[in-house]
């Protein structure tokens, strides 16, 4: 079984971004992102109803890290601090050396390559530092932006479950993507502090 020690938070730095620990000060930006219908269209979770929801999310991510059960980062520009998105490793299956990656970003920052940069840093960290063998991503099949992002960054579509969950009165599907440590075709340039 893979053993993790997430007691020290790993800040990751890329060419344009800093991936750092979430703080309570990020609550307004998290609320703005997670209440935006464009962002949440394919997420299959309730939209944020206020900063209280955002603070609860931050507390949950910190509790997951304390329990070695997950790791979530704030994504911010190196030159303009402030949360523009989040990315994290969730649903850790330590006995199988497997983690799931998930992410959201403010629409004003879509189309600039930021999420791809963050994704590469997190996946490289998962393989190199945390020693995971596999990173998975699950997205709604209609979410073309997410699917294209994953495919551009070395994830392979492994299957689609049709209408496998009910959300807001509509059956949704799940597209499962996977990337193995041995698949690493795009080595990330990032540093850890």
C-alpha cells in the first residue's frame, strides 16, 4: 500500500503559476467560481450559495489533507496573486496507488493554457513525489473543454458510462480518463517548495 505524509503542504511553481494552499481569504473567489453556472454546468454538485459554502469547502479540503486523503491547491498567477481556480487530488486509492484529479477555473481565465499548466504540475507531483502509479479524471461526456484538456495532456479515454447518475432531474454520464506514470509524454516544468 502506498503511504503518504501530507503534513507539509507542497507549493508548486510553474512558469506562470503558483499552486498554493487554500486559505479562508480565498472564499470569495471560490464562491464566485462555484456559483457560476458556466463552471458548474457539468460538475454534478450544488452551486455555492455563499461564502459559508466556500469556507466549508476549504475546511473539507484541509481535513482531507490532515487525514492523508486528498490535496487541493489554489491556482494563482505568479505576478497577480489571487485565486483563479482550484485543482486537487481526490478519492485516493492508496492500496492501488491511484488518485483522481479534479479542477475548476474562473471563466475569465479559460483559453490561456493555465489549467493545462496546473494539471501538468499536479500530475508530475503525483507521480514523482507522491509515487502514484495512476491518475484518473472523470468528466461529463458533453464537457468538451475538459475532455480536450485531458487528451492534450496525455490522458487516455478508457470508457464512458452512459447516464450513470442523476443530477438535477437529468441523467448524466461519466467519461473516465487515465494516465499512468509510464505514460509521461509531457514532463512538467515546476518546482516544489
